[in-house]
C-alpha cells in the first residue's frame, strides 16, 4: 500500500472509508490537538469555534438516539424533509438553497451520498456506519453562534482543518462528518447547547485500526477535479494556461 506523510494522509477525503480502533484517546492528547488548532486564522480575531468532546456513555447515547431515527428517514418523506431543513442551516442568513440533493437519487442513502457522502454511502448499512461515527471513541461536536456571518464559517473551516492535521501529527485520525448537521436539533439538545448555537459538523476522532488509503484516484470523491481542472497559470509573458 502506498504511504504518504501525515499531512498528506490527513487530506484523504470522505470516499476513503475510515476504520477506527475502539481504544480511548487520552484526554491530554485531545487537549493538545485542540490547543494547537486554535491558532487557525480568524477574521477580526472572532475565533468562532465552540466544541464539546463526547466520549463513553454520552457518546453512546447520542449515537443511539441518532441511529434510531435512520429507518424513519429512509421511509418517511416528512422526516427526510426535516433532516434537509436542518442540514441547510447556516449562521447569519436564511437556509442555504444549495443543489437539489433531494432529487439526486431514489433513496435517502443516495441523496445523502450526493450531499455529504462523497461516494462512501451506498446503502442503509453505510448510513448506519456513518452516523455511528465509524465506531470512533470520540466525537467533537462543533457549534457556532447563529448571529455570526458566513465569513466565520470560513474561519471555522480552517480551524477544522487544523484539528485534522494536528491529530494526524499525534498519531490520531480525525474525520469530518458534515451530515450530522441534519440531526442538529437532536445533537444540540443532547449537549445542552445554548439556543444561540448552530451545529456546524461533528468530527470523529480516534486511532486508526489500520492504515487508511493514501490519497489518489481511488480515494477521490466523485466530481473532485485535479489541480489542472481549477487552476490557471499566468506567467507575465502575455499568455496563460
């Protein structure tokens, strides 16, 4: 299997299915990861990130509560509509219209894959694994103040990327699971979040049970363009490519 440096390996997208070890991650390691990640760039030094670390029984209760809702999502149009309503919420504005994921396939699993699965969700079993956090022993619940603007979401993205890379540098794997936004009401209630908080995502955190695939064509999500597909070079000689 091809190998890569930790920073490059951490960039493996959602199409590479993670396999977490059930062993606990030491609290000191988690704190170290988050302490390093707080140095992310932030416009006017807003530092909009708020996190809850869930482990043990608290994590088990949340996963159980969410996974028990999956059969309804797969069979009831009203429940699915509620999921997408929550998924589209962003701070500081009306829900993002976004592409028509609801029209992306014949099943909720297909629509979920189009929205956030990146080629990793093909069945109800895959959905369950996704929302079971791939059995990771730690969940980082990421929230933001609803009153902030979209610029703060960009700040948050840089913070999350710092978490992923800081974890990799310490031998820990982190996976962003944006689909958890669709269960915002459930998650925010379980962590006793303030009414002004909005869920951004959940990060699964843990030690890898085996090495994850190195980045390459096999792990690229559908529609993921290579650099030459989105970059133009200007050389100052009257030409571009």
